DNA sequence: GTAACGATCCTC
DNA sequence: AGGATCGTTACA
C-alpha cells in the first residue's frame, strides 16, 4: 500500500465540521495549464455550514453561483471575492446539504487569494470533482498535525452568533 | 437596465 | 489605515 493515496468519495460525504480540520496536513495536488504539477500541504481551512449559517453564501438563497454546494461532497465551489481573488472551496456532506470548506492556506502560501493565484486555480475549476478530476485531487499523507481553531475571517456581517463560531482551523 | 456588495491583498 | 477592482446578486 502506498504511503499517499488519493482521497475517495466517502471522505467528502461527512459533515463539514469533521472535514475542515481533517484536511490539515493533507496534500492538494494540482496540474494546471502549463505549470509543473504541484503538491501542497494544507495548513489553514474554514468551515461554512448550511443555509442557517449567516456567513455561508447559501444563507442568501440558492443561486446559480452557489448551486454546486447542493451537490455531492468532493466538488469544487469557486467564486470571485472583492472582484479580484478566486476562492477555492471544497463541497462536503450529502447532496441537498449545502456546506463547503474554504482552503485559506497551504505550506508556504498564506491567504486564500494568493493560494489560487499561485496554483493557477480559477473559475474553470468550478464544479470539478476532487474524486475524479485528472488535474486536481487530494492525497492523504498520514500526517495528523495538532491544530488550533479561531473565529472565521472577514465575516463580521454574519451577526454575533455566526461570526464568532470557532470554525477556522490552522496548524 | 443599474447599483451595491464583498469568505482579500497590497501599498501607503 | 485605506484603496483597488469586477462578478454576482437583487431590484426597478
């Protein structure tokens, strides 16, 4: 058995609050365009959980942009933030259970916007599946780092309850 | 059709 | 501490 294996479909079907911290230490592998294939250890994530979570995009209703979050776990939700930065999110949970993990940082790259720029991830990755895609997937390194959790970043608008949820996880 | 809003980053 | 910058959304 190989030390690193591609993460399968079952992994992504669990709750976002289990998966967001479990992603820490895993490797994100990307082959985009003419770039060299890269493997990056995930170091920082945030969980966004359901229509009741006022910080989650689906709290404003089901739209064309957020549609993929209602699909099965393992799909990618990509959107543009502040008109400049593409954000990389991994859909989790079961269909019709809208949740996603924002990947905020990998080893050597902090910041969700800088991350996607460095890895060559843009809107063309919207709806791509980490389970089956030939150009982006996840590998289990077997490394389970200790981590801490804090409130999520940039979600002051979500109200006192939701903005203070300790759903940001970092090594 | 128009306007407001950001799950950020860079440069003062 | 503040401006950049543009797709998505809501509303007329």
